[in-house]
């Protein structure tokens, strides 16, 4: 928020706030609405679009904002057609709906800030192209792990070091968790069982790290990432010894995660420095160690708290927090069977009962015709698939007429 905070205060003083249209009315949307309306000068929540308007009304009641101050609609086009709205924040947690909404936002020359790593990891390159063609910014938000990792990557690169690993810190990883096992945790925090299951079973972190890979040009070191588990409380600085050094130093770098380290909820970047004995001496003096890897980390990710920073960067500076680079994905999230599946089974959503996601390098995934989990929802199995098997395009009949599939295929044409 440095510098941006000053600019936002100036907008507030001038009576010219950034006007935001919010898509979604769930857990994260509520936090974003609260942050904008109560804690961010120079920014105004102009409207909320949700397919169930009563949920949007309840959101405003929860944060003690009067309905008359914010437009509520079940049709997001009402926000897109509002000339006063500068930017759309997409927080729906959907795939196809989010895809079409973001494309329509670009057509009406609205910037888009999304919390949807699932969509970005699947079709981020196509969304970037569509936004560029419209002359607007598309970006994943700051605050969630991918955005915080990209900020840290950008900071480390600016110091003159070369990032070789972007990492995420997890407290739990069990690919066989499901909405039943996670129902109690979900109820405690006011989230859906499917969402918290996607955290536990590795699907969410796979999407997040795929987005980071596609924004940096990094890859994964192996299918599913290494994901080492350490004794709880192990300082993240020890992460430098958990990964194959030769692989980190010889390639474009990798994305990964560690389970059990502290600070829990943080992110980290391992970086190296080309042969410069003077700089290495300084880094050692500054308690960064002797190298060749240096660990930088952010101790927290605060999700909706930082979303206004991404909004301001996009609108005021045409600067994306995280956006895919290059012509096609480096890493994809592929679907793996969570249990024995039968012919005619319809695959459920992320964090469900039937599948979970794992990262794989895109060239390998395409060579083996593996099914991206971002396209798998609603697909029907042609035959049985055993537990732990990777699902391929040959195993399924995909749900028809979906924009997300068209955009995914366009990335490889």
C-alpha cells in the first residue's frame, strides 16, 4: 500500500473515489466489501451482483452498510453497463460463470481483479490476451498467496537476486479429505465444506502454485510438487535444504510448498546470487547466511485486506499484481481420482468427493492427454477409473458448450 495509500487519500479528498463493482456475495466477497467500505479511503463499493440477491443484501447487513448506498442486482451486466464503475472484482468462486463475466467486463472496458486462482491457473493466458485486446488490466489479487508470492518475487528480483523457488506454507495436506470430513471446520469459519476441502486435499494450493508458475515462467520439480513435511514449528529458513539444489540452480526455478513450517500462513522465495563475493558478504552480514540459497518470506497472507491495493494498482497505474506471461501455460492442474470411480459418474467440483488436483508441467500433461481439473467439473466418465489414477480426456465426455474449454484450447493453438 506504500504510495498507493497517499494517492487514495488524495482521491478521497478530491471526491473522486475509484468505483468498484463486486461479483459474488460469499465469504471472501463479504471481506472485500467490508475492507472497501470501512477501511479504504478513495474507494467506493458501487454495486454487488449475485445470482441470489438476498445473499448480497445479507452481506451488506453483516457489514452494516445500507442497501441504498450500494446497487444490488442478479445480473452482472447492470454493473458492467454502469459508466461510473472503474473496476470489477470477481469473487464468485465459480468457473464458467466467472469466465463469461470477466470476458464481458473486458468488452465494457472494465479492469478486472480476481480472487479466482482456479480460473487463472486454467485459462490465465487467454484472459490476459482478452484484457490486452480491450486495453484494460486483468490481475489476480494481492493478499491471497499467489499475489503475495508475486510481490515477494518482484521484490527479490529487484534486489538483483534470482528467485529459484516460490513457495507456500501449509498446515495440512491430505488428498482424501472430503466435504463430510471438513464440515465442522467449515461451519466454524463460515465457509463452505467444498472450499475448505479444496484447501486440505491440495487442489487449492495446486491452483495457486500453477498461477505463480505461469506468472514467473517457473515449473514444478515433479508431478504434485515435492511438498516436504517438516516437524511443526520448523523455521521456514530451513526450507533451503528441502529441495534438490541442482534442480533449483540449473533451470527456470520451481514452485512448491512445505507442510508444517512457520510462519504458518506465510509464503517464501528461495533465491540465489551470481558470483559476487562482495554482495554475498553483505548478505551474510545481514543474517541471510552464506548461500547459495537465501530465504525471503512474508509471514502472512491477508486475502481481502490487500485486495484494495490490487484495485488501486490496476486502476491508477495499469499494474497487475499477478498475470500470466508467455504464450501458453508452464504448469497445469490435472485431475486425479480421490476414490474408485464408476462409468457414468459425473465429476463433482473442487474440494468434492471424487477428484483432487495436482500440478504437472504443461508439456508433460499435454503429452499424456491429462485432464485439467478446471475443465473436469460436470464431465461424465466413459468407464471406471480406480482411486489415485490420473484422469485423461479419453476417460470422459466433457460438459458441452463451455467458454472455459474454448479458452483453454485457444492457449495451445
